[in-house]
C-alpha cells in the first residue's frame, strides 16, 4: 500500500528575507523532527482541498494562495465515470526505500492566520528563516521526507 500525500511550502517575505512555515512532528513512537505541513489525501478528496485541510489541522493557518490553483483543469464525467483534477505542483517525491511507501506532491503557498499551540501530531509551527532551515538540515533535525524538497527550494529560490 502506498500513502499519497500533499505538502505545502508556505512562504512569505519578511524584511527582504524568505521565511517558510515549519513544524515539529510529535507522533508517539516516532523520532521528533521538523517538517513541512501536510499529510494524506483522503479518498476522493481533491488535492487542493487536502492541502488546505492538512495545513489548517496542523498549523491553524488558512491558505490564501496555492500557486497554479487558478490554472488547474477540473473535468466532470461526460463519457467516462471519472471526475478529475489536474494541477501543476512545485515538486513531487516518492520513497524508494524506508519504513513507509509514500508518494507526495509539494505546492508553493501563501497563508494567513494565527498558529495553533499544537496541531494534529504537531507543535511549534512557526515562520523559519532559510538559515534556520539550513541548520536543521545540517544537524539532521529535518524530516527525511521533506529534506530533498527543501534542498531543491533553497537552491532555486534563495
């Protein structure tokens, strides 16, 4: 069984510096690490609905913009029985080995609202500077799942 996930790279400019929302994963029986908000897409839930739901459950923030959402293609069943959503993500990942087989997609986003003290298996959601994220990656305190996407982001946008 493969888990299908959606994750947000929620960014803002603060004093001419890029900041990204990260949170501490607090799940019983798992090591703590910092990660990006997101999680599993529920059966027949749209990609963007799942992203909005997961970000809110984990951080308390409301997504006000998902890059490429306005350009998505959404089709209703006509000849076949499929309703489809097609949207361009920022990046995608697939685990090639490890304890969980998963596939996920990342979106660049903007959000508003106040952070929760604790979310769904998370706490300490906050705006992190790119230097903080680099340090967490270097100190091996950033999620193995999100590390490649953050390295890609840091190399492209910073």
